[in-house]
């Protein structure tokens, strides 16, 4: 499992569990798609990145999640890793379609 998820108050919480590489990118994208289709969030989707400096493959998966949510009109919120070595974790950034 590459993506952890739970639903709380209409918000789908997704966590990329480890920094992804090219070989795991497609599987992670599929897990996100399955979670979106299974839970059909009505509030927003929150994605937690695994590191403060995610790999290009992790960012690619995030971009795909953004497109999937954008097509459904669901806001996507991205937060940092749970522990940044004393720095503030969980800063919220809302991505919008341009």
C-alpha cells in the first residue's frame, strides 16, 4: 500500500506513505483514484506529502490527484509531512485549476 486514507466529516484524507519513484507512481495514482470513486467526498480532499522535498514522481501523483479532484469540483488541500524536525508541520496550501 502506497496511499493511506480515511474519511472524516465528508473530507477524504489521503497520505502518501513514502516518497514515490517512477515504478510506484502508477500504482499510487490508481490507489488515489479508487479512494475517490469509493468514498465520493463532498467536502474536500486533503493530501499529506511524505517529505518536505517530495520526489518528481510524488509531485506527479499530486498533479494527477489535482486533476481528478478538479474535474469533480472538489477542492484539494496539500499539507506537509507530520514531522519537519521542529518546524511547523501541516501548513495548508490550496491548489486551484488555472
